[in-house]
């Protein structure tokens, strides 16, 4: 009577192996451990785990699970063998599962053959499921560009009444979605005066608005949603996505006086 049991465990995904050593991203990996025991009364040859690979928040991984080590084993009755295998994550895998508790899951069984050539596989009901969580890593980057869109004097300088358009590009460079994304800009207030009740050199009551999704990222445009248009807040920005904001400003005499 050939029988096998299996117990599977999943390590916490690595952080330092990917391109960004501060968060889990593409190139980071999960190490799986499979403990297989021959609980029958006959030796089993060619014993090896079976595992189709992990799912990330319910979606199958984009890559293949690495090879088992050792490749196989012969187990006498009562003997145990520990196998390992590694799954290296793609960026899409990370984006789908990061920050979701037990969001990475997969189930493993094992196969073997008796000396008489009878094949045995662990029944589905007796297979082992392991879960793990990709640590969330929240990160944003911003770029700012100023363009003189109205140059009354044609001198390439910001004179009284000229219009400057500021464009802010905000990218979600972390591995989880960010909510209520907006831009804060002191608009030229000297750093030494920030927090002292000073009035910024540049003031505009309309604020920074006109938010526009410019890069949808691997999860697609549907993963980055916005509630109210042109209110200066992007409601949900998916990992890998980019949104731009603009601020159109007319130069005042006070600003000219400040140089």
C-alpha cells in the first residue's frame, strides 16, 4: 500500500535581490520547502513534489517555479525527504500580490513509483497549501517642470502678467497602490521661512489641479481611478502608474520685485 504525505512551507519574499533593494520587486524570490514522507509499507522510487507554482491574489504567476532540489528521491517506508524550490517573481506578480495578507498561495502534492512500477500520487484532498505575504513598499517620486507659456515681452523672462505653467509628474515607484495622491508645493517660499507664517512668493487660489493619468502601468488604466476631475487629487494610483498635475500661474508684481 503506497502512500505519501507532504507538508509545504513558504518563506517571506526577499527584498534585496531585485532592482530596488528596499522593497520586493521583480527579481526577488520566494523559497518553498516541501517535506515528503513515505507513510506506506513499500519503497517508492522517483519521489518528487508536484507544484504548478504560486498565485498572486488569485491570479496565476507569470513565470515558472524553479527546479526541485534534490530532483527526486527514493524513500523506504517511514523515510522523509526535504525538497526546496524557488519562485522568482516578475514585476506584475509583485504588483498583484504586494500588501495582501497571505496573498501568495499555492498547493503541492507528490508522486512516486513502487518497485513493481505502480505509480502513486497524493490525492488532492491530502495535498498541502502554503501562503505568504509580499511586504508592502509605498514609494512616490516627483518631477517638476516650469514652462513660460506666455512671454509678453518676448525676452524669455517671466515679467509682470506673463504666464508660467508648472507640470508635476508623480510616479508610483512602490509595489502597492497609493490613495489620495496630490502635490504640495511651497511655490518659492524660502526654506528658512517655511512654517513661520510667511507668504509664498508665488500664490494662486486655484491650486495645483488638472490631474491626468499619463502612464497606466502593468495593471492597466482600470487599476488607477479618479473620483472628481480637476480637483487636484488622484484617488487611487496603481503601482507602476504615473499621474501629472499642472499649475498655471500669472506673474505678479511682488514676484517680479523679489527677482
